[in-house]
C-alpha cells in the first residue's frame, strides 16, 4: 500500500484483519519499503490515484516486482479526500463536490474473504 494521507493504509489494515480472521498471515507494508515479494504467496497492491495516475511509489513497486507478480484482478474501492486537503487537484476535486470518504469497507471485506476462501481451496488441492 502507498501511504500519503492514510486512507489507503486503512484499507490495507482492513484487508489484513479479514485475512488474519481467516487464519492467514498478512503483512501490511508501504510499497516503497518492499524490495522483495518472494517471501509472500500473494501480493495485494493498494494504490491511491494522484493527479490522474497511480501514486509514484506504486508505479515503482510494480516495476520492481513485475517479474515476480502474476496479476489476477483488481477492485476499485474508492478513496477519502478530506475537506481541508491541500493542493490544486485536491481543491478542484473538493470544489466539484467529489470529496468525502467513498471507501466501501463491506465491499473490501467481501473481496478479502473471497481471497481467503480461494487460498484455502488451493491449499486443500495440494
Ligand atoms: C493532491 C491530490 C490529487 C488527487 N488526484 C486524484 C485523481 O486524479 N483522481 C482521483 O480519483 N482521486 C484523486 N485524489 C483522491 C485520492 O485518490 C484519495 O484521496 C485517496 O484516498 C488518497 O489516498 P491516501 O489517503 O492513502 O493518500 C487526489 C487527492 C489528492 C490529495
């Protein structure tokens, strides 16, 4: 995950809580600090959009890890933009009335539960 204003980190923590509740080990790390994904069976990259694109740390992580990642899908889970956020783009989004907390934690939890079930089924097949 890519921390800047904290809302992506909260999503990552929510996913980790669901996975741990299903008996899995889950490690939440800032993307900029992850140099090797090999110790992990599954990687979930949480990315915030900044000025029309992925946050720089996420782009760099994806480039570093692309040989080892086998992307399987994605979800868009909404973000959070607080009323006093600074920066021209943030202000423009707020002025358009598109600020607020749009994160759907139920949707995120359902997605994480599906991942846990998939991993459990895979482990059983082995
Ligand atoms: C400077 C700035 C630029 C942003 N640009 C976009 C954008 O282009 N598109 C978008 O959907 N959201 C944009 N957002 C909203 C962020 O994606 C959203 O606030 C996200 O949840 C921030 O994640 P974070 O709290 O982990 O930093 C922007 C927010 C900021 C502060």
